[in-house]
């Protein structure tokens, strides 16, 4: 049983870490566009922004709907990252128990 679940938990940890970086990239890009550091009408920036939005919105949307309004500050990425860190810690503990 350990032979099967060890690599599975390892892959899940990698996916969680990659998704955290995708969320961070989406936040940074949205700030850069909002503060006119990069041109949001540039085709490349718009494509990257759309891709990041499509990757993160299924997880961020439900969190946004449940969080109260904080005066225009979106705390949903921080809540999502904290949840991902919790999952990472959970899988790390399970992986250590397996071997």
C-alpha cells in the first residue's frame, strides 16, 4: 500500500505548490494591470491574464462569494493560499506516516 500512496501524495504536493504559484502570478499580474505597469490591452498580457483567470477562478469564486466585503480589497487569494498550505501540511504528514 505504501508503494502506491507515496508517489501519489508526492505528486499531489507538487500540484499544490504549482497551483500556489499560479495564484500568486494571477494576483501580481492583476496588480500590474490595475496600476498601469503593464498594458492590459497587449495581446500577450491579455492571453496570460485570461489563462491565469481561468485557472484560478474556479477556486477563488466560491471563496469570494462567502467572504464579506473589505472595502475593495480582495482577500480570497490569501484564503486560498492558506487552504493550500493546510492541504500541503496534511499530505506531508500523511506521507511521513506512510514511510
